[in-house]
């Protein structure tokens, strides 16, 4: 459905205008001549509510009349205080709910294809996704991806798939990193594992008992030697004491005897005393010599006992050390082996997770392709905040392809009344303008476009193409 006739009276910069637009109506002229007023008048007629700025300066009432090709008419009257809209059907009958009738005809005059062509990538993506609504199936996405997927209201399914794929990709990156770390740890543990123990075999307890037995035997022998030596020392002291007592007794007798006849016997007594002292010294020397001999023998016996003990216990102690070392090495080896086994199990699980995540990414891509195949504009997809067509980003498509996409989106948004209004189309070069014009005509849309021209005077020119 198109606009067959347009009448404008006292709206914006226009006093009176009546045209019969074609499929492509170009309004060209210098700035300030009222070109945009035609576009804004069409929009104003189809927009609900009151907009006093539409009224031409100095006028009391303005009016916009659109007659559609099915004979339906839309008349909007504007005053400073209010606006009214009357919609009549093909038979001229007034429709009770004009706003609802207009709303059923269009999606706010579609989208401006030129704005789409010149917009920033994120704005183009927004318009595209709004033009191709799809229901988000979070349960299926959760099943495909293996993670819980939620969708905020207003987020397009393609954006949800992209966000989900990014999350799965990031998780797989972390999993692969963990696999490499785990493999490195297992390799280090394997290289550092102590060799299997070898050497002395037997019971640590039995060898410990043998060492204790040898030590007890040594201690018993040393105790016997000490006891014997103590007896000898006691006897020697007793003999010396007895000799001293006997000698003193004799000396006292001699002295008593000498007391009576001291002068006569002094020389003889002294000689006898000297003899006794000499004998005493010899006896004591003999006793001390025997004691020294026995002490030497005791020292030799002690040394022999210690040597025997050392000779007996040294190999036992060495064996005990080997056994303890082997026991610690075996325990460490068992612990390391168990740790490696556990890590290998974890590694297999990580590898399985990475494979599952790779499969999930492939499934998400397949699901996206399945959805894209259902889109009214084939080959389009949104990736990393950009529009792609057949894997080529929008800004690198040729002019014809970019125009095709812009017009297709406008057509999707046009609704039953296939009308689009495009202001400032001069931003397109001549090649793109020609492609744009032909594509719009071929699309079946009706276009009203304004373009700044270099014509003389202060008026604009209207050119229609069917």
C-alpha cells in the first residue's frame, strides 16, 4: 500500500502543496526551501498526539491529507492548541479509532536506509536485530552449550548465542590451559619420583632387636669388668690399711722399748725403722704395680668390649639405616604414584571437558546457522558487534550489497504501508544514490527522499519515478 496523493497546507515551511508521488519521489533544492517539511509532514500525519511545531508560523490551522492507493484517507489538522486525526475507509466512512488504524499500517515509516548505511556498527546491529525478532530458546541453548543460559529481556537470540559461545570458548581456553599445566605437573612428578629401593632386605624390628642384644651384652661385660676392678681397688686399699696399722703397731712398740733405752738402741732402732719403711715401700709398690696391671687389663677388656660391640652393631646400624631409607623412599614413591594416578584421572576429565566444549561450540554454530537460514535476509549474521554477510563485514561489502541490506531491512520494518522517508540523501555519492534509487523501486517500497541541489531560486523541485 502506497500514498497516492499528498496535500499539505500551512505545515512547517509549506503554505500549500499537492503532489501525486510515485514509487520514488525526490525533492531537491537548496537548503531552507522546505524539502524536509514534506518529509516531516508525512511523518506528522502518521504520528499520534499533538505537535504544535508542525503549524506554519502565522497560520491558525494547518492540515495534512494522505490519500492511499486503496482510497483510504488520513487527514491531520493542527492548531496551536491541539491536533485531530480523521481516517476514512475506501467508501469515505469515518473510522472510529484512527490511531489504531494508522498503527496497523506501518512501523513508524520504516527505518531510514541512509541512516542505516551511515550509522555506526553497533547502531546498525541494533536496527537489524529489531527488524528480525526471534524467540530465545534458553533451554535448547543450555542443552547445546552445557552451561546454564539466561537471556535478559530485549536481547536478541543471535546476541545470546554469541555471548554463550564466547563463554564456552573462554571456558575451553581455561580447560586447555589446565590440561597443559596438569601434563607439566605429571611430567615433573614422574621425573622426580625416587627409584625403587634395593639393598638390605629384612625386618627393621629384627635388626633393631639384634642391636639391642649386642648392646646389652656389651653393657653386661663392662659391668663385670667394673665390678672386678672395684673389688681389686677395695682389696688394695684394705691391704694398705692393714699394713699401715701393723707397721704403726710395731713402731709404737719399738718406740716404747726405745723410750727406756733410747740412747743405747737409737742407732739400732733407727736402722730397723728404716728397714721396715723400706719393706713397707716395697710392699706398697708391689700392690700399686698389681693395681696398675689390673687397671691396664681392665682398660684392654673395656676396649675389646667396645670394639666387639662396634663391630657387631655397625653393620646392623647400616642395615637399619638402609631399611629406614627404603621405607621412606617406598612411602614417597607410593604417594607420588597415587598423586600421578589422581592427576591422570583429572587430566582425562579435563580433556573430555575440552572435547565437550569444542562440540558445544560446533553445536552453537550449527544452531546459529539453522536460525540464520530462517531469516528473511539470507546470509546475514551478527558477530563481535558487527553485521556480516557471507563472512564479510558490512563495511567491506560493495555498494550494491550494502544498499540491498539497508533496503531489505527497511522493507521488513515498513508494515502494510510500504513508505519510507529519507532526508539528506546527498550524503550518498552518485553511484550509491543510483543503486539506492533502483533498489528501492525494485523493492516495491514507496520512498520520499530529500536532496540538497544547486538549482537557482528559493524553491525545490519534485521528481517522481514509478
